[in-house]
């Protein structure tokens, strides 16, 4: 099994969100308050999403530097996902650019 690390600068909302993602194998906190999410390699199948965001706050918000990773937003209960990307970033704080995702989840069955 091949694992690859993805760094998150922040995650807020549903506390078990990462536990339910198919490719997550391990999560390690970083000294600066972020997380390193260890993902198994594989093809990500995104769930069918609604075009409009529900009229409530997002259940989960996460952000990081570099390119966004689809495996972090392909939650089995995802209802709607909004992704914001700044490819230029900041030369000092985010030289590889940054991304921010908001995820709305369907109610648990």
C-alpha cells in the first residue's frame, strides 16, 4: 500500500469528517496546529453533488497550501462542495498557492 501525505492548515466542523473518507489511513497533528492526512493511492469517485448550497452554514471547512486534493472532499455524505483556489498564493506564507473548501453533508441515515 502506497501512502502520500497531504498537509491541512486547518479543519473545522464535523469532528468525524476525516474518519469517513475512503482513502484516509492516518492523521497526524503538526506542531503549528495543522494536520498531515495520510492518503492511500487510488481513484477517487466523487459522490453526486447538488448544484446549489443548502441554506445553512457548511458542515466542514478545510484549507491548505498547494493543489487541492479531491480525496479530501469526496465524502460519502457530501451534498454540496465549494472549492476556492488561489494559485499565486503569497510569496512568504503560501508560495505554492492555497485552497479552501466548504462541504455540506447530507443527514446521516
